[in-house]
């Protein structure tokens, strides 16, 4: 690992080490560009990961104070935990399930395909699927996505077999063990999936792609990366001309440090990224950095989510095997005959007994709840994930009444479901129950949305500075050497799990940054 001086103005500073930040760091380092990567969380490893849900949650999750508002149920059930993301080197790639799906063509142009929808701030991406295809291909190769590049799919566990039986009986055609960034055979110096069943707790075998042990070690091997864990950035600084000059952060000992930069790339997730831009307000940028459009923090999306569990007469043991290696993709299409725009996926999901007790029906108890817990070994489960509508009123703001340990305002996450989200969720619940009933379920249960790992928007990309924060390369319209490098830049959310798209955009952004530097435009 290279050591980069605090006053080195030639380095690119990347804030966050997850799917966007960690990938970007490696791509830049491979091009010979010096990178300082500042990660708020601590360093873990496959050896230190804990195969215990609550202990792992304490080890990996972002538990800094946050507040919520709005009519969404999360504000009632989990008011201090609007999102389930990670604070650790590798970010939420330590926690994610591995599902790696490309956006569909229409999902890049939803305003064109869906038209104007009341209460939604739909806008076309300044990109097309055709433009993204080569970058998707690079991301799939980098991550080792199954069912691409000749890589076979993962084996199906009992949870998948139940889903497959019911889905195929209903006539669904796109039913398989998914396109997963989890090795189905040894690849890239890492072994195959051992089917441990603790995908959300960090992969102890290293079969699941994570920037923690793929991108970041490769970047460090170039001698160009200075990775600094437990470094919490609280401000991005700029000069009189309006270009960013560096960042201020607190190191693991609580000391304030200032790191100079040639460019700053923010990859702190769709809650922390806008929060940092808003906290960096100055006399020149009174509403926060890159916020001349007023869009920083707005259009927060978390995907339409929910779960369906079903009980069967015989044991299923859904918790054995890869957590989310199972998908029904037929409902991801855009078909307004169902009563909503956009689509959704049905994906296998299992929770351990501790998390099931917390998430099955938060705040609930009694005979019905205990019946489900007593039949735990006989349950099958699926997660529903679909395209939610961006809304300007769904936003991240600064709650100045609550401060973090550094004295800064915490983020408040406000969210109200759009009518389209509600209609889609109802359809998904019904279809999920039908899948299980076709497989012989004796009872089904609809679980309300959990705090989501899929946090998108808040610094959306667009063709015009008037209604977006950054351009098609994540470069902010207002500040030429400030970039958005995570899911914050998503214009809309699509039906698909977002990580593959975040990685593809990071690879593309790295090429763009390197080209700007070569042409002396950065």
C-alpha cells in the first residue's frame, strides 16, 4: 500500500470503499493514478466475519444516529434505521446477497415509456442500455457473475426448489438460481460457494465478490492506493474558483485531518453522500455543494420491497444454502395491464431465527406470530423487489436537532410510498402467495418492508444542470472536479438489484476521469 502525503494535490480522494468507491479506486490505480480511499468503517476479513446474525449486524451495519419521517412503515418500526447498509471496508459489498442484474432498455428511459405520472419526478437517464452494455460486460467479468461468460449457475437449495415448483406450475418461464456474483466454481483466486447460508453476514469463504478482498487488494498491489479505514469525512473544501481542493475527516483516534485532492469522488451511499454535500455548504455554495438545481438529497429511492413466507407440511430448511440464489424474472416487465408501471423480481430469501423474530411482523406478538416461529424449519421465503417511483419529496435532509459524535447534524430520511409502489407491492404479494400455494403451501404470510440495502437517487444524473446533480459520468454539473460514484447518481431505480449497475458506472467513470487527466482537463 502506498502512503500519500496529506498535502499531495495530485491524488484522487474517494470517500467510501463499497461497490462504487472500491471499484473506482482499483480502476484508477490500475491506470497509474494515485488514490486516497477514506472509509468510515473498520477493516474486517473473511476470518473475522461472524456467522451469527445479531453479532454480525453489530460488526458490519451502519449504526450511526439517523432519523426518519414520512408515512412509510419503517418510520414506525425502525425509526433509527432507515437503511440496512454497512460501515466497514468494502461497504455493503460485505453484506449484499450477490444478485447481479442488468437494467432493461426501457428502464433507462422511463419518462419516455411511462409518461408523466402524478406525484412522481420521472426523468430519462442520460444513458441508454446500448451505451451501458460494454460496461456491464466488464463488470460481469470482473465480478464473475454466474450465467455470464460461460460461468454456470449456482446449485439450487430447497428454498429455490419450492419456488421453482410453484412458479413453473403458474407458467413462469424465467426461473433459475440467478445471475450471482458468487463463484459457482473457483475463479480469480477464490474458491466456490460453500453454501454456508450466511451471505448477509460477510462471506467467510470469499466466494462472493466484495471489494474488501477483490478490488482493494488489487489496488494496493499497484502501490498507488492509500486506504484509510475508520476515517469519517465531515466536509469537502473548495477554493475561490469553486473547485474542490480536499476533504476534512476524523481519523480512528478522533483527530481532525485535512487531505488535499486533485478530484473528490463521493461514494458514501445515497444517505451519506447527500448529507456530506449539504454539510459542506459555504458562502459560495449556500445550499450545499453541487446543489444549484436544488436536487441534492431529493428523489430518494429504496425499491418497492416486501416478503412472502409460506409454511409447508414437511421441512424445507430454507436457511441452508446460498441466501438469494433463486429468481423469478417474468414480472420485471413493463405492463400497465397489471395496474402499475414498471416491474418487480421475486427472489429467494431466508432469515435466521433471530432476524425472523425481528422482521416477520415488527412489534407483533401473540398466537399467530408464535405459530410461524414454531414452524420455522417448514418455511420457504422470497423477497419482492421492484421499481419505486422517484419523488422530490422523498429526500435526505439535515436534522440539525440531532448531532453525531463529531457535532454534525444527522441525516433525516423522509419517505412516502407512491400509489404505484403500493399497487405493485399488492400485485407482488398476491403473485408470491400464488407461487407458494401452487407448490402446496398450507399458509402464507406477507411481511412488511425491511430497512433496505438498496438506497438510490438523491444526487441523480441528468442531461441538464437545472434538474439534476451530475452528468452521465457522475461529474457534478456545478463543480468540475467533484464526482458522484455510488447509487446516488441513479436517475431512476429499475426493478433490478443495483450493484452491477453501480460497478459498471464506476468502471466507466474511471475511464472518463483518466481521459480528463490525460487531456489536462482535470
